[in-house]
């Protein structure tokens, strides 16, 4: 067994999972030389919610963040998270947009693109795989791990084989809700190593307190790479702590080769960043508590806080247990989608409506209708017939790949923001987040003209002086 490789998530998933993705580029840069010398396999630093957060809250150009970090971290691979045909947005985009996004991500400094689909529909990752290959990037395809009557070890092995045949260089087990238990991890990784013959990468969280044990059993089964987060933003809803795993494996056949002294330097630095995030109200001690709900109701940490806030708005916080019990029923009705963006939001919101309205599916969101219609792709099993009837009636359901119904979009987006374009990447920023991009471009123009941008209010919109 070769040494285990570590992908560090401190610059992306760690602060996304614990602190609403609010770490700034300014806070990342002083740590860049230290991160670069540790000997990590890769640093995850882009994708996921970083793009949205840069534009919405931090007034940063996400592309500039990527370029600056690439320059500051010349020796370590940079990795991003990419939601297949959704890219980083919340709807399906045409193939030309997916292709261009892969091209420019790699051109600006990304080495590895981790591609996944919320429903595990291989058709929704095909374009991203092909484009990443075309432009010379490394393709890591993720299986969204979940448990249900259909999501067996056999299911995931078969799915991984399909993804290998589509061009995956690495298979990632993406356990976003910390549902993968240690002995199941051992079995799954053993089977994948035996059958797939590709490097296996495990991504888990520590929401239910089992993440360290899951990583260890996966490593014993032959897992090649694991995701961890430096302890100032590690554990809880984030990834298991880097330092703990490095110390555990030291001197064994799995030794990572990483020095605890180097990590300690980083820990001290990121403790200060964590203090700032805490002071500004983004980092709560609640994210570090072991939450057994994750195992009982399969509700990821972010989804749980979402449900609580939805119930608060309705003045129905006391009904949380009813909603948590409704989540697995709604998930079964909708064909057992894994609970990850966007399906976690769809199932969660529908569960709240079912409980609050007093009649199941009396009200259905447009996203629930979209899922039943096939707008998000093929569901793991056929949804409940009665629910289909009640929610979408006799409407015709989509059986093709959803993106096959989309015409090329890039030229249209280009025309729409012609007067704002300063770099080719701007078109993609607008394509993904039009409501955030325009105010961002306006602030950028104003700054170049020497206009005081304090005239821009906090809602990100331009206001007359």
C-alpha cells in the first residue's frame, strides 16, 4: 500500500460547511506559501458555493481569486467541485456553456475537476467529462453516496464502472451527509478497488461524528486519497481534521509523509481566520456538535439549518420532528434522490409544505413538479404513481437527457452583457448568476471611474447618488 494522499479543503468546503463560504481571498493569501510546501495531493479551493459567495457577499471576482491563488500556489494541484450540467448554478445549462466553463477553469489554473450529479444520472456528467478531457484537465467523477432500498454496494459499483467507461480518471465517493459508516466504507472501497482499477478518493463530513473512523476503514481497504480540513475549520459539518489523520497514520504503511510541524504553522494562522468568522457571526459552535439526525433522517447539516429557518418563518419551529419524519417519506415518493444540492432543498421544502398545509402534496413547489417531470434527470426509481397524478396530472414527462432540450446559449449571454464585458470569463459569471453579475459589473465600472462605491447599497443594487 502506497502512502495515503490528502486533499485539503480549508479553502473551499471547510468554510462552506461551517461558515457560509465567507473566507476572503485576502485571508487565504498569507497561508498560500505554507499550504504549497506541505505536500498535499491537492487543494480544493474553487467551485461549490464559492462563486456565488464571492459575487453575493464578498464583492470579489471568483475568476480573479482562482488566478491569484494559482500564482501563489505554483506546486500543488488545485481542484474544484462542479455540478455536472448545473455547473455551479441551480439549473441545467446548454452544452456550450458547460464546455466553455471547463475550458476557462482549466485555463485559469484548475488541475482537477470533481464532477457530480445530484441524481447520479450519468447523462448529466457526460459533457463535463468530455470537455475536461478535451482541455487537458484531470477528471474526477463523484458518486453521490446515499442509502435506500436501491442504493446498494452493487448499485455504486455498477455506476462507477459506467463512469470509468465514460472517461473518469479517478472515482470519488461523495458522502455529503456523512451517511457512509466505517464498515460499509471498507466494503465499498474494497469492491471498487477490485473491480474498477482506478484511484479511489473519499469525501466525507463529520456531522454524525463517524468521519474519522470512516476515513480510516476506507484507507485500510485501499482508498488512495481522502479529504480533510485543518482543525480550525475541521470536524462537525466540515471534513474530519487533517492533523488528526496525519498523526494517526504516521509511521504506518499508510504514512502521508506530511509533517505535523508544517500543519501546526497553518493551524495557528487559520485559528485567527476562524476567530474573525466567529466574531462576524458566520461560525457557530453548533456546527461542531454530533448530530445523529443525519443518520436517522439522512438530513445533511446544511439542509437541517434550512428546515429550521423555513419553520421559523412559518412560526412552526415546534414541528421540526414531524418534518424530519416526513423527509424520508417524500424522498421515497420522489424516487429516492440522494440528498445533495438541489434535491436536498427540493425534498426539504416539500416536506415542510406537507406538514404545514395538513395535507400531503396539497401544495407542491415548481421544483418538486420539475423533479417529477424529469427536468433534473432520471430518478433512481420510478416515483410514487399517486403523487405523480396529484402533483403533475397527465403532463408529459421528460425521458431524454434534460440538456438535450436546450439550444446553445453562449452567444445570447454574450449579447446581453456586451457593454460590461472586460474579460471572456464575464460571460460565464453572468450566465450562472445574472442577478448578481450585473451589479458586480456595475460596481467594477464605477470603481474604474473613481466613483465612490459606497453609493452601492448592501443589497448589491445600484442606487442613484
